[in-house]
C-alpha cells in the first residue's frame, strides 16, 4: 500500500520553528512518515 499524501501548510512569518521541528522529526529513522520539503525559502509580500 502506498503512503498517504498529506499537505501541511505553515505560516512562514509565525511558524518557522514548528516547520523546522517537523522537518527534523522526519529525518529520524524511527519516524513512520517521510516528507518532501516544498517549503518556501523566503516569505512573500502579503499582496502575493
């Protein structure tokens, strides 16, 4: 069975710490999930 696909969104300006913790947890070999890091590397102006 294929792994389920889930979209998780973080607010770049307010959740960078949580995003980093989530990505770090996925690197642990005992974690039962994997992620693809498509996170923006910079914040966008509010109008975009």
